[in-house]
């Protein structure tokens, strides 16, 4: 047998404040930004990029896993902002023939488009894919414009 007991504060009485030390215990700790346990390795760079003003009309996707350290460094030196253009507007011809593929071979579905600003000198795209069914996530980098000047220390990242 269970008893359900409810009680009300008497009229006119303020709820009893919870002493500070208990309040700290019951308040969940502030959400700490989740950090990736391992730095991302599977970067794809859209090399031979053709396009202007943020619209990409052609590219050759290249897996740049051996530049992962350099790319992670470049990303940590960059400020991120979300693109005002959607991925569909940026790569209107995105398809199996002009696509970004996960390491498992599936065509990636891009979820987030970031514009990264490296040391206020150079802007590039970082496309983040949805979590693929294989458990991986695609990260792809691209220039915003084929005529953009790439800083010399970043040239090998973006070249094919
Ligand atoms: Zn996959």
C-alpha cells in the first residue's frame, strides 16, 4: 500500500528557501562545452575549387588526413561564423557526381556550414556533415572563391 502525501504552505507563508549548500548540490553543474576526445582526422578538402562569391561549381574532393594536425591548428586559429547561405545555395549541383563522401563511401549530408576567418587574413568554408551511419562525421574545407589568395603557410592544405 502506498500513501501519497501532499501539503501546502500555509497561506501567506513564503516557500522555505533552500539553504545555499543544498542548492549547490541540487543545481546541475554548468554545461561545459563538449570537447572532442580525439582531434578530427578525416578532413576532406575541396581542391581544384571552381566558383566565385561563395558559390562552388566544381571541385575534386581530397582526403587530407595527413594534414590533420595542420588543419586542426588552422581551425583553432580561426573564428567561426555560420554562413548566411545554405549548403544547397553554396553547391547547387551537389550530387553523387559532385559530392563529398564519408570514409565509408556514403554521400555526406552536410548539416552545418561555417565560414572560418583565419587570423583576419583568409576566409574558408568548413562543412560539417551529419553523423553518418558508420559513426564518422565528415568535415570538408573549401575556398570561398577560386581567385582568393591563400596564405603561403596554408597553401599545401588547399592544393591538390
Ligand atoms: Zn560513413
